């Protein structure tokens, strides 16, 4: 058995471990976040299934044609990283909402300890006309990620989220 075959089998095993770790990751996230206080409607994303199938093809492809050890390793790693990204994104999108200890929105996990401020609330004028895209986005300053923007399905969902965040974290009030 050559090194390429061994790496291919290891890649299959790691890929399967990433896929089958989904329920364990979900339980861990539920434990970290606490009880759901406000659930957001998740956006169904079908592209995740396509990416998972293509990732498997990246592992299968070197079995038909040898690209050399380096290129084969790159293909295996791309498949595993792609599966990891899709599993993480799917988990966060399905769990979107405000929890006792965290905010999960737009494919991001933000623990309340990490959120420093909501700067737009200090100068926000509710009567002003604004683009719909900006009306659904919320600017958050976090300690680890810096300034980030997260999007909501509509204005009402954003308003509910901001009200609940200010209730849970009074230090964020302007």
C-alpha cells in the first residue's frame, strides 16, 4: 500500500468524523448557549449538500489519477476543510437566535461576554429613510472580531433582537 492510498483512507475517515460530529457539536452549542429566548427563522440553504458531494469527489479523484503527493494532499485537505465549513455553517444557521448566553445570527456565534457595543443605537433615527439592506443589518463591536455586521430577515426581526439584547445586556444601551 502506497502513501497516497493511506492518505486517501485517512481523508475518508476524517471526512466522516466531521460529518458525523454534527449532533455532538449541536449538543455542545446548546450547552454553551443556554435556553433559546428568541428564535430566528433560518434561511434554508441547499448548496450545502452540493458542497458536501463535491468534497467527497475531491477525495475520490486522486484514486483515478495520481496528481503527485503534494497535490493529492491539497485535494484531501480542501475536502476536509470544505466539509468543516459547511457543517459549522449549517449548525449555526439552524440554531439562529438569541440565547441566554449568546447571540447566533448570520452564521456567527457571539457570546454575550464578547459583545462590547451596538454603536448604531447611539445615533439611530427611526424616522429616517434608509436602504432596506441597511435597515436589516446590525453593527456589533466585539472583542475578538472587531466591528462586524450581521443581517436579519426583516426590520421587525432586527427590532425584536435589539430590544431583547438591550433587556439582557443593559450595558449596551446608548
